[in-house]
C-alpha cells in the first residue's frame, strides 16, 4: 500500500488572503453573503467557533458563486486541495460538498 502524502509534502499549499477583524465576529452566513456581493473570489474560508472548538479544527468553506451559501467544512490538512482545485476550476464546489463525511467535513478523497 502506498502511503498518502500531504499537500505540503507534494509541494502544494493554499493561496489565501487572511482577514482578521473583530467586526465580523458572530456574523451569520446570510449576512456575510450580502456584505460580500462584490467579492472577487468564488468561495471563502471562515474560521468560526466550531473551527476553534472541534478537535479537528474544520474550516468552513462557503460557495460565493454557483450556489451562494452552500457550505462544507474541511480539515486544515486538506484545505490546500480545496483551494487549489476550486481556484483553477479543476473541480467544482459540489464535488467537494459531495465528498464530505456524514458530519459535513471533507477529510480528503478516499
């Protein structure tokens, strides 16, 4: 069996812009979508209280383009794959959404 290699080992990393601002604390997804109607990206990653408190720290990924508001969570070690593939339209949001476990978290493709 060939061991699974991480994105870091393969030379991949997520290309993201970080925004940390307390004025967004507690902002609901619907309100976030209205605030970002002119946002140039197709999706957004959000660190929220679930991310912080869950043992795997799954980051919320929200679709801003095809079906705004659709979302799933992704563990940090798989975030690079989501960002890289969505950014170049190699895969679409729905493919990742459909590849989540029963708890709505994407842990990679098996």
